[in-house]
């Protein structure tokens, strides 16, 4: 259920070898049960909604639990940093971060980018998300 004590938003983008991965609509939403997790999406824009009845911290790992996609310290789905030729890089607000992926605490208007590259490719942060255009 949506809460009204904490209401913040983040933007998540994921790219693998330069190709964008769509963050699904309705993560954390169960229309059959008529329920909604405090941490959810409404559409495929990558905007995460945190709407909680209590003031507390939420993490990126909690979103991926709703999504059903594996997220570990340096792993997203089948991509493991350093395994084979893969590199998994986290950018927060345009800056490289060493925070373990699931432990990243969500903050309002945060721009989160997970970039998976092959060895030898330089991971770069995408252009900042345009909150003004998002409405």
C-alpha cells in the first residue's frame, strides 16, 4: 500500500555493453491482490517510487527483490564483476561508487546507473536524468 510519511523518487538506468535494459513497469505492484509495495515502479521510465507509511531507509537491493533479479555486491543478474571479461560499475549522481549494489540507500532525486561492460571498455556514466522533463 502506498504510504504518505515518506515519498521520494529515484531514477535507475542499466546498460549492458551500451544497450539499455528496461526497468519494468509495475514492480512491487500486485493488481490481482490490489496491493503495492512501498518500493515500486509505475512505468518503464526507470523512475522508482518510495511511498512508505513509516520513515525508514530503503535500498537498491529491496527493489531488485521486488523485480526478482539477482543483485549482489558486484553482481547484477548473470553479470559478475571480474568474471570472464565483465565489469559491473555503479554510478550515483554521475560519480563512480564503490558501494555494494544491494546496500545503496535510496535518496530523493538520486540518479543510479549500473553499467556492465566487457574487459577493455571504459564504463562511463550516462547523461544525468532530466527530472524537470519527467514532470
